């Protein structure tokens, strides 16, 4: 096998036992994710994705045209398929999300071993990636399935490319982009592979770069976001904001991620380890590059695919470091990881409980089948935006033409005076939603 891959260093049985043990650990650590509930972005997707047919998703996945409406057919199909199977049974969504994450850990294992990493170093890297609580949202919130699936197909593409399966690698790259646009940087990572591990064959890269260039140019010219949070801002101020945030996510300590290039020099005495370290850092930087210029969209969940590259770099560092140094690192990092989990778990479950209460009340009201011409809402659960309100109502009423306005909006008073309006009043102190009818004929 190429690249010094040694299949004899660990039996398949031992590898399977190790993977099952990690899966059990991961599911135990994240067991409370199954107690969560939907948030605004997720219910917004659920309000329309179930009404598309398989052909719509297939066409979206096959077209080489940029989707100006932000349609990501591979990721959105997850919402379509799981909703069809389970409705609003939230644990099913989490179970599918966890299955893909565990698949990614396995693919990361295969790729790192293909690149020549030892079993011990690969296990350490998979543990770091698989349990890193900077990726909490990717483990707990179905909305981040786009990042998780993008990583699935990027890792698969890299593994196929390293195995010289060019066509399969390109197909996986295409599906990665159709999961999330971050995959547009994958050809750069493949170029880095050719430089550090390949045979300097450039022709197989041509279709990847041409496709990436096509999607990139279409994205720049066809991007409808001109001055909002989705607008790229190629400025020093934007870079200062985003780089500080993402550097703080690497080890869960502010600014500490900036030392990664310096740490990489620790592996320079080991040629194979050094190449893998620099390749992993190059992959991390490439995948992180686009989000560094989106200061309005700074989220820890965006680290998921870049941290897969970081994990590959860690295999090189783990081989170069002494067991004592590696043990010290884990002893320092794990308490911070657990602390991050506790903080995020507490806040997430509290917010999710509010949304569950709010949506359950809307569901009961919709089941009554009263005639409603419009909706006006006052107050929302914590972190729940208007598109979540609209998505919930559209989902329960199975309509996309509903009129939904906030109570302070300019049209709310006119609606109440002239139409049958359902008033959705959220009492934040009592965590309760009251729904009353207002307008002509509502008494």
C-alpha cells in the first residue's frame, strides 16, 4: 500500500473494539443531546424541506449552477428524510447526526493511517476531534448537519484521492460542496497532498480546480447578500475579529490557537510526522479561510471541517512528542473540554425547553383547526428568531402563505382591526405561551 501504510500494526478486531469503545464514550458524554429540541433554523428548514420531492433534491445535487437561494440539497435532504421518518421526534434527528459524526471519526482514522500515522497517534487525534466541545453544536444541533456532511464527503474524497480512486474522489468532492460551500477549498488541500505525499501528478487535480473555480466565480457574482451578515468582508478588521475567535476555539483558551505553527516545529525531526503535521495545518487553514472573512457569521460549529485537518496535524505531533508530554496535554485539555460541555449543555437545554413549550402550544392550537387569517406574536423563547416563529406556523398549518407579524410592527394593528388574528403571547417569566383570537368575528 502507498505512503507507508502498515495494516499489520493493528488487527481489524482490535480496531473495531477501539471504535466501539469510542462510540460508547461519545454517546455517553453527549447523551443529554437527546433531551434537546429544535431551534429556529431547524424548524425553518422543516417548514419547507418535507414538501420537496426526491427529484428536486436530485436536480439540486446534479446541477453545476450556483444556488442563490442557499439550497444545499445533500444537507437539506437530511431534514426531508428524517422528517418523513420521524416527524418532530427530535432524538431521531440527533441519532442520525451522531451516526454521521462517528462515520467521520472512522474516515479520519482511515485517512490518517493511509498517510502513515501510527495507530496510537491516530487514536489520540480521533479522540481530540471526536470529543472536542468547540464542536458542541455539531454534536447537539441538527442545523449543523451541513458542516458534518461536508466533512464526511471531504474526508471520503481525500481518502479516495490518496488511494488513487480519482472518479470516486471527485464525486465525493461534488457532494461535499452540495452539503456546504466550504468544500470549495478542497482542491487546495488535494494540491497540498500532492506536494507532501503524492507523486507530483497535477492532471488529476484539473477537474477539481476547474469545478471549484466555477462555483467560486458563480458564488461571488451571484451572491445576493450585498450588505448583511452573509457578505464577505476582505478587511483587516474582519480578519482580526474572526481569527481571534477561532484561535480561541482550538484549545478552548483565548489566543492559544495562534501558537499552532510554532508547535508544528516540534515534529521537524521526524520527516513523516512533520509532513503530516504541516499537511494537516494546511488543510485546517484552507478550510477555515473562507469563514475568516465573514465577521457577521462567527460560530464555533464552523470549526468542524477545519478541525478534521487539525486532527491530522495532531497525529504528527503525537508521534514526535513523548508519552509524558502527550499525557500532560490531555490532562490540561480534558478538564477545559468538560467545562465547555457543562456550560453549553446547561444553556442549550434551558433554551430548548422553552422552544419545546412554545411549539407544543402552537401544535395544540393548530390541531383545533380554528380559522385564522394572520398571526401576531409578542415575545419569543430565548434565542428564537422570527423565522423560527414563521417556520413553526408554516409547518403545523402546512402552508407557505401565512401572514406573521411582530406585535410592534407597523402592520400588526391593522391586521387585528380587520382580520381574524391569532395573538401569540410568550410569557418569559412563566415560560408559557398564551394564544388568543382577536379581530372581527373572533368573540
